[in-house]
C-alpha cells in the first residue's frame, strides 16, 4: 500500500510537470520561439499556447516593443584630427523574431558594435565645427547605416540620438575665446549700425525740417505779396472811385483838371509855408496863377452854393 501511495504521488507530480511544460502563456507584445528536437518549430504568440513536453523547448522570448540601447561615451576622431567623447542612444524594434534569434548571436551587442562603427565613420568624415552643429545630419546618417545592416537580423532602427559631444578641454577653451570674440564683434557691428541708422534719421529729419521751413517761408512770402498786391489794388480802386466821384461832382460846375491842378498847387504852398524858409517863389507868369486862384475861388463858391441847396 505504501508503494502504491508513492507511485500515485509520483504520477501526480509527473502530471503537474507535464502540464507545466505543455502550457505556455505568452505576455502581450512578446513572442516565444519554440524548437522541436533542436530545430525551429513555431512562434508562440501572445496568449495561451500548448507544446509537446520533452520534445519541444523554448529557445528564446523576444520583446516586440520599442527597445532602447545606450551607447557609452566613445573616443571618436574628426576629420581635422580632434579626438572627442561621443555617446548616443539607439531606438529599435524587432520585426522578425525568428531572424533576430537565429541570424545573430547577440542582438544588442551586435547593434552596439554596428553603432560604434557607423559613429566613427560619420564623424570621421566631418570637421569639428560641422560635428557640433550637424547633430541631425549625424543622427540620420547613422540610422540609415544601421537600418541597412540590421535588416537581415529582423530589426528596424527607429532613430539615433547623440547625447553629448565633448571635445578636449583646450579645444573648449579656444571655442569659448572664439565665441567671446565673435560676440564682441557682433556688438561692435550692431552699435555701428545703430549709430549709422541714427545719423541717417537725424539727417533725414533735418532735411525734412528745412524743406518744411522753406515751404512755409515760400507760402508766407506768396501770401504777403498777394496781400500787398490786393491792398494796392484796393487803394488804387478807392482812389479811382474817389477821383471819379469828385470829377463827376466838379464836372457839373467847372473843369476837373483845373480843380486838381489848383488843389495840388495849394497843397504845395501850404507845405512851403510850414517850412523854416519863409521865402515863397512865385511862378514867372503870376497873372496866370492869380487867375487860377480866382477860378478856384469861384469854383469853390459854386460848389458850396450847390451843397447848400
């Protein structure tokens, strides 16, 4: 009975072992490579899978998610013989789990070595200045080189990112001095351009001010001349109207010409009498003057009588 009990326990344990080896549960986004008697048999996809115990075995489990492989800092020489320390990060996907299992012995180690080789080739073809300013170009070239080489391994390189590019300390010091000199030069150029623009603006302002002033003086002179001309025209018109009115009034009672001559003559005599010299010069034909004065008297009397009536 004890022997039968031991056999029963052994059978139960053996059944559990067989069941454990028969059932394989594969997590999501993973693939299990199953071999039968040492040869590839099938890919166990995510979920519940059954295999034949003792004949089938699990060769490897492949993660189908995007994987990240860091590249430790490596010494790389540029085209102008500058040694620098460069590190990077590789992002890749396994698209063919069978090829990734059987076409390369160690997938990640192989990707690391390919990355180092591509990194040295790409940076070795560039100068230091281009290396520091062309990260996107370097990333693209390395990714293309890796993608071609890893295609037979069932791997798709998504992208490559350079993390740090560290030149030697003496190169860094030289670059800092060059940067300081360049910033100083830019500051001087900017100041000179500002002074130039300011001088141009001031000259333009003075020019516009002079133009406006000259235009104002021109308009003022034109307006002044027009005012004087208009004033003279109005004075002449008033004098003409006055003379016309006087002529019309005097013409009714005598000769206007004789009246005007006599008036001017009297104004001249009054002006002479007000001067310091009391000597009065009479014309040679005094009788003509006296007759003129008589005529003026009669004319004034006649005008006065007419104004009274």
